[in-house]
């Protein structure tokens, strides 16, 4: 039986179908099919598809796919904009409220686990951080590299250091900002009581055998290069220090443009780092038992599961 995680008191129950999975797992196609079946909108929680300048390297939905169903949070920001997961939580809930005025179902899709968590159950509350502290940490990153951030976090909060993606400078800067501002470990603010939502989430996880998923990732990288990823990344090289561009597919090419690697090496690193990112994504999803796993071929089973969950 499906367990309802977040009940709310409303005359008509609302539902959020959450489609998760690793990069290249087929989330876009399934989300569009579900949005068409339920006549509703898709909210992207892919934290890099927000940015207008990053199209090929983030595998955004095509123009045809965007036209097939209403999409929110695609091309909504510039890489020069400051935008946090807290900002996304606020904006996504506001957008969902508007959808729920007319519809009972909405779709949330993406591979950014923290953004899914923010929408479905809320974020932990942290102390205010002065802009000067974040700016100082961003300067450390720009001047001394990610290793300096990693070393400081390991010292200040070894518990969180063991859990966080240590290759993600945004996450490191966020945690260290709280540590510096509060004088307490970032992890001490985690696992607080969660707010109630006005919807019940139904979690759908797309899974692949590892070898097949890795082959899909390799093929996707080859396709991105054919579509012009090299030129797209070259046009963003001058903005490479922006947090949004600390992303697989761009970082490796920036190193090539800087003369630190060959193009062949950069391409192999994109594929390798994409596979590693996919592994981290699936580790995050699998630790939460609310996700129901399916393959992309099980669309009828997925739809039946959703209908059953809503009835229960």
C-alpha cells in the first residue's frame, strides 16, 4: 500500500507527481506524457535548466517538447543571477498554488534531489548569512580553488562533509556560510520539523541497469557535441567563475580552453564525470523509500500506480 507522507486539510485533495532519476534516464519524455494525460503543467527542478545560456550542455527539453506541455522553470534565469534553493522553494510553491486553483495534479521533474526535497517537504531553517560572508567564500573559491573550501568544511563540520557532494562548490559555500555566520556546524541545523504542504507527492523513480545508463550518458555527450556544446561553452568561458557554470560538461571544456587539457581528454572527463554524477543521484534517490521504481518501458504500470495512489 502507498503511504501518504504529507496530508493536508482541503476540500479537494491535490497531488504532485514527482518524476526523478539520474541524468539521461528519460524523465522528460515521461513527464510530458503524464502532463498530457492529466492535462497539467510540468515544473522543472533541474537546477541548471533554469539558465537561459546553458541549453545544449543541460539537455533541456527541445522546442517541440516544450510545446507539448506547459513547462515552468526552464530558461527562467541568467547565469549571472543569484538564485538559491530557498528561492526556488518559494517560487515553485507559488507556481503550484496557481496551478492548483484550476487543477488537482501537477508534475515535478528533475534530478536535483535537494530541489525536490525543498518543494515536497521544505528546507531546514538556517540563520541569516550576511552577503559579505558568502562573497568572501566565493572569492576563496575563485582564488584558491575548491580544495580550500573542502578543507575548511572538513574541519568545521566533519559530519556534513561526509554527506555532501564535495565537488559541488555551491553546496560547500552554502554550508560554510552558515558555519561562519553562526559559529555552529551546518549539520546542527538539519532535520528540523517539516511544514505541511497542500499536496500529496507521488514519487516515481526511473531506473536503468548501470551499464545501459552509462551507455546512454556516453551517447548523450556525443550528441551534445554534435549539436554545438563546444561552441556554447566557448561563448560562456568569460563567465566561467559564476556558480551556475560549475557544472559537468562546461568545467571540463573550460579547462581545455584554458590550455590545461586536450579536447579528447575534456570529452572523456565529461563522460566520466557525468557517470559519477548519475551514480550520486541514484544514491540520493535510493535512500528514500517513498520512491517507486520503474523502467521507461513501464508507462502503463506507472499510470496505474499513480491512479491507485490517488484513490488510496
